[in-house]
C-alpha cells in the first residue's frame, strides 16, 4: 500500500514517480504529473478560502482537486449532481467552486509525498425521507479505514489489475472504488467512464491487462454482449456491484458465459461498507466486512457498529430490515422508509412530490415505486385548472414532456418519473390514507394515460 496512516495524519508516497497512476483518453499519466497537478490545485486553493464544492465529471480532474483539498485540510462538499436546482439548494453549504480547468503548476517539482489531517471533513448529500437533500458528514479517516478494509478483503484477488468503472466518483461507492482505493494501493484506474457494453469489450481487448470492473446492477443488467466478453474472461478478474440488489438473473447469465460472478457490496453513505456476497453457489446471505458487527433490533432492523462510522463504538440503526443467520451472516428483507432506488440511485418519493408541486400545472401529487424489469417512479397527479386545459388542448405528450423537463431541473434523467396518471381525487383506504398499493394499482390498468 502506498497509503500510510497514524493516529492523526495520512500519507501517500510513491517510490517510482514515473509509474503510471491513471489511464486517460489522452494516454497514461505518471505519478509525478499527477502530483504536480495536485500542487497546482493547492496553489489556486491557497487564494480561495472557505468550504469548497467539488463537482467534476472527469475522474482525473476530480482526483487532483480532491487530494489538493485533503492536503490542505479543507472541508469538501460533494453534490450528487450539478443540476441547477441541486446547486441552488446547496448554496448555503459552500463558499467556492473549483474552476472548470486545472490551473497547472508554473514550476515543476519533484514531489513524492502528499500528507494531510485524518480529520478533514467531506459532506455528501443523499435523499432523505423529509424530501430535502440530506447532508451526511464523513471524515477522511472513516473513508481510509474502509480502504484498508477493502484491501485486506479483496486486495489479493485483484492484485495487478487495472480499474474500469461504470459509476460516478461523486458518490461514496465510486469515490472509494475508483479514486481512494486505487491511489492508495498503487493500482492504475482508467478514467474513461464505461457507458456502453461495447466500450468494456474494447478496453478488455485493447491492452491485454487484467481488469476489475466497478459497476452497478443497472449497468450489469444492460451488458448484452456477454458472448463477446466471455472471450476475454481471463483478463476480467473481478466485478464489483453496489447501490442496490443485483438480480439473480445477472449471476445466472454471467455463470452461463463463464464470466466471474459479481461481488456485491452492501452499505450506505451513512455507514460505509457493511457486508459483501458473491452468489457462486446460490446463497444470498451477506458476510459482514472485517471489523463490522451487525445485529437485528427487536423490530428486525439492521443495527451496525463499524470502524467506518464516525464513532466506531456507537451503534447505527439503519432503515433496512434483515434476518440474521447463526454464523453472523444476514439476509436483506427490504427498506422501511420512503427512499427508493432507481438504477441504484437513492431518491426520496417525498422529494419528488415536493418538487413536482412547484410546477404550475400540479395541485396535488403522490409518487409510488413501480417494480418491474427496470424499477420506475410513477406519479399520480391532480392538475390545476390551467393544467387540465393544457391536457385538453395540448395533449398528454406535451404535458408529460413539460413535467419531465421540470423534474430534470432537480433530478438526474435516469430517476425522473416516466409514467403519469391524472386523477380528480387521490385513492384512499377506509382509514382515509393514500397507500402505495392503491397508487400502484392505477398503473395496472390496460388503458394508459402517461
């Protein structure tokens, strides 16, 4: 490991500065160049005080700014996306944004080491049940503890492999697996995000290197070129999946094509990694990561103690229901709150409802999860007078497009609702409550009115 820690500080050191650390579309970048870019970012940050919002879609640029901030002990704010409404809602959470281009270093230096405080804070934002983006504050100590856990658990398996990814580094899973862990362990990461199945095949065929794929259930389900990938199975050493349950059919299909079965990592932004499983033999129980202890509360909810928490001795009560096995392994039984996952992205139904109400045609709305081959969010809407007029004069397609355009100002496209029902009154039960089941029933009708 290139990473060293003590009780107060972290240190990242390279013996060979000409060793590659990242593979960009323009070519390999050596450790010396990366360190110089970090130093250039440090010089820029020296002139800009306060909390820094860090959003860069390019993994290389993100990693430079991230470690520049860490080396200065600065607080980092990590938004889930850079949509205008998202940034507006977080405007009170940061003081400055990093520029769109790396500033560069005026004078090259032979730096070999970066160091910083383990108490530097990062603020992630997730969708809480209250409907507002929920801040989750972590220290770099917690994240580096998890990096050490990952290396101890999977390091031997992926030794000598390059990292390729389908997931963003703005979320904790991608940050750990595509930025922190590779840099800490000296593994080269390919900065080009894999968006299409053919891209993965090209990467595996290009250089003969062994690779590890960091993916998500949504992307793994869409790999429709398994025959092509199976011809490269010897260089695809491991596949990681996180963000949501991986359908069993994916495991079956990968086995059928003699591909390595994905390793599923279960956790959350709040807890960090909790457990893992690899369904080689049909079992679906999770094994806690080293140092993590789990139990089921009297209500059947997962309780965790972990070195990945701010206070490792304190217990975190999650929102997931579980069943514990005698050996300490456990089965996930689902969530008990209104936060759902669409394409492995957490989104609060309350938040979707709140923002939809800001559209001028909507007077009342309820959101529900529509489960199927691909989970979706459905919206049951009561329109205003102007909304009803628009529906009559402009048609359902125009109203649908207007609603989706509004929602895309706040949410990433993949989670924006695609199905709509327009009603004169919301369905209620005998207790006068609107239930998810009643909402979902509106979408089972033969006649669609999306």
